[in-house]
C-alpha cells in the first residue's frame, strides 16, 4: 500500500488546519497556561508549521512560520533548529531549504550578549 501523501492532499489538510487556526476562540489562542507541552493550541501550531514545510511551498511555510513566531516564540528556536536538520537530511528542494535556513539564522541560532 502506497502511503505517499500528495502535494494536493497536504495543501488541503493545511487549509483545514488554517481554518481551525482562525476559528479558535480567544480562550484557547491566548494560551495562558503553557505548562503542558501537549496543549492543543501548541500542537496545532507546530504541526501546521511541519506540514507547511513538507509542502515546500514558500507562502505556506512563511505563513505558518510567522504564526509560530507570533504565538509560540518560546518554541520557535527549537522548531527551526529541528527543521534545519530535517531539510538538510531529506530531499527538500532548494527553495524550502533556503527559507528554513533564513528562519534558522534569524531565530534558531543561540544568542549571546557579547
């Protein structure tokens, strides 16, 4: 059984995730209690960014990455570090690797004051 997911299927699923993202009420989207790493809002945003990356479509990736930076800045650096490792070892096209690299360099590198 072939379990390869088509680009069209990924884009449809991402569209559904986008709709859910926009439909979530403020009580969930405020994400006040961040003590549980399995909270639905966090999982939605991270999985949305993962799926966007797998589409290799720059506008979809940018939209998901910006949402991640806006809503989960504490998770963004690790996401971009792990994403960079994924795109380097998998067969991602150059435009997807370049975009991940740009976000990794802006947000994923360790920061020092000096």
